[in-house]
C-alpha cells in the first residue's frame, strides 16, 4: 500500500491510521499561509507539536539529503508544482530514519490560481526495509553464483520457468538460444542423450544427476555436474523440481538448498533406514529416541507406510546423519547408504 491508495479511504479509517501513528497529513492554505499538521504526522516525524509549528520548509528539511532534491521547494508548491506520489526517507531528531510513501495534490481557485496544497504520508519503513534487504541478498547471491560458478535452482510446477542471467552469461549460448533449448549449453555429442535421460526422469519422478561437458564463454568446454530432484507434497504429487549445477571438480562442495535437501531426503525409503540402522548397530527404539519420534512412527517409516513428504522422515534422516550416516544419490537414480 502507498499513500495514494488512501485517497478514497473513509475519513474514519484515516483517523484510525493517524491515531496509531501509521499515517500523517498536512495542509497549507496559501492566502493566509496557514499550515496544519495532523497528530500522526508529528508522530511520524518524531516531533512535539508544542515545540515545532507546522512548516513545509521544516518538513522538507527533515528529508534524507539524497531525497531532498526530489521534493518540491515551498516556492514550487505555491506555484502549483507538486508531484502526486513518491517514497522518501525522513531523519528524525533522535537520528532514527523512517521511510514514508508521500502523496500530495494542489487545489485551485475558480480563476485557476493555486489556492492550497495538502498531502498524506504513510509509514512503509518495514516494507521498504524488507525490499532493500531482499535486494541486497539477491546481489550477494548473484555475486556468489558468478564467483563459484554454481547455481542452485528450482521450478514449481505450473509456474513460469525462471531465467538465471548471472549463470547463463558464463555460457557460450546467448539468451535466445537458451530460451529455445535449455540444454543448448551441453556439447552437441552429449545433448540428445542427456535430454532423453532427463525426460525419462521427469516423466517418472526420478532423481537425475550426472556430469556433462558445457560450452562456456570464451570457447572452452568444461565438465559440470548437476543434481535434479523432485519435491513432493503429502499426497505424493510432485510440486517442484530443484537442483544444483556446478563445476565437476567442486561437486563435493556444492551448495544444497532447503528444497534440494528436502527432495533428496524424500528418496529415503524403509530399506535405507534399516540399512542405516544396521551400519550403526541401532535398534528401532534407538532411532526413535535419537529422532524424537515414537517407536510406532519409526516402524511405519520402515514399512513405507508414511507419506514421502512426512516430517517424521526428515527427523529420522537428520538423526542418522548426525550419527555419521550418509545417503548418496547415484547417477542411476538409486540411493546408497554409507557410514563415515
């Protein structure tokens, strides 16, 4: 929501928002130079009403220096120059900063001369801070992709396929070629075989992993290893495909996303749990205690009577991993169990 969205709000609703310090409004009558601020605006600005008389120059002076030039001067407002909507930062007297969505308008006399101006501020600090944090994290992620040349990706069923320009620019094919064929970066002699394997895995809901030569920018060919796994809901339906791809010589250190870990753990079946217990010399009771599960739940897991997406499976796997068990996905889609 922005300040402009409040234009058609009822006066009662606006009073509630103002009383809670979420919004603030101002009005300036040019002929008498009368300026009025609502209590909410004083609150947003961190000012005491009895110490600071309303003033447009005061309001503009409290803006962040980088935002100040984006707001009209008092002389411009009097001439009728006032943009309707923008987002600005305000520095309060105590040094704290708030981010406000601003909306303003000028009222005109019958002869066309500006008569008054008024505006509304809406506190959007939390929203904008979250947006800035997400943007910073995105920049960090893109830098990590470029540096490590490793991409963690996912595609939810029914959603539009996402592009990854930070990774695709490492490849020889351009964006149009990759859009026409997502496997265009794989060398020609491996491309169709890889396509058949992946289509088979997709059709049957199987894990697919392998090493292929990619055509990289600069004309070189380099082996990259990829792992792609399905993620299922409690009904056993595939809702997402997720995976990771990176240089083959760095595969042991590839990042694992929550979705990829979830998909890999859903591969663990009852026979794998029994094999893991056997390697550790654990009884079902020991596994139940280590995983914070009931004995009957462990028994159902080992009988494959639980949903693949059931949280109890992930608890059991976590307990076994903590004891040194590793579940290793093989290139043929099967799962190996080892103790380290």
